[in-house]
């Protein structure tokens, strides 16, 4: 008795759906490998489960990128939109520009210049001379800035020394006035006019220590 025909529709039961997906997926993978070996065909297979998990197979003689390029050329369909194409072109342009800059840098360092023409060597010479002039100019700016800072520090140091000297002279003048007999006489006269309670008393030893 033959098997009944299975109606092709979504399997509602999640467990049965997962089992069927696993079996059918393995069957498709097996067929892809068989046609690759038997018929020397190039096969690329990508499957995404409902959970988002990816399964893929690609013939050993090719890659997925090569397969996509072949499909693009054979079908004439645009696999990438204009934005991605412009981005790819911009990346290629930047890579080419970077390569040219690396070559120019090696030339400026004196490398790989044996194959250059005289006019190319002359251009490199001018570039080096301009670069050297810029370096000298920048060096002179730093030198002038350094000298200016040194002069400012020196002026500030002179000013601080002058203030210190004035303070020392003022302190010496005060000491001389205090040591002057006339000044001491004025202090005694001032103390004699003050009430006894406000006069400065000489330091007396502690009476408890004397006992």
C-alpha cells in the first residue's frame, strides 16, 4: 500500500515543523553534494531557518562570492543597490590613493627612484626643498617663542628680586630704628604715660617653679 500524498502547507506543530525542516535540509544538502560530484557542477546553497540560523553549502571548486559574481553576470540583475556600488567605488578610490601616497613616500625617502624620469626626479627635488623650507620656518618659530619666554621669565625674575630687595631694606630700616637710643627713649616715655595695667611687664619666672 503506497504512502499518502502530503499536503504542502505550513506545519502548525512546532516540534513536527522542526523535525521536518531538519530532514528536508539534510536531504537538500545531500543532493547538492551529489550533483557537485556526479556532474562537476558548481553549487552554492544557503538556507535560513525560521529561527534565523543559517546553513550553507558551496562546491569545493568555488566560493560563494564567485558564485554571486557569476550570477550577477549571467542574470544581469543588480545584486547591490547604487549606494553600495558608490561605497565600493569610494573604497577602491581610497585604496588607490593610499597606494600612490605610499609610492610617493618611498620616492621622497630615496627608494625606488631608479626607474623615474628626470622630470619626476625634479618634482621630488622641489617637494623636498619646499618641505625643508617649511621645517626651517617652523623651527625658527619655536626658537623665537623660546627666546620670548626666556625674556619674560628673566623680566619677572628681576621684578621679584627688586620686590625682595625693597622688603629686606624696609626690615633693616625698622631694626635700625628699634636699636636707636632716641627710639628706645620714646618707647620708655610712652610706657610711662600709659596706666600700669596696660604696661608691658617683664617676663617673671613661675612662682611654683621657684618654690
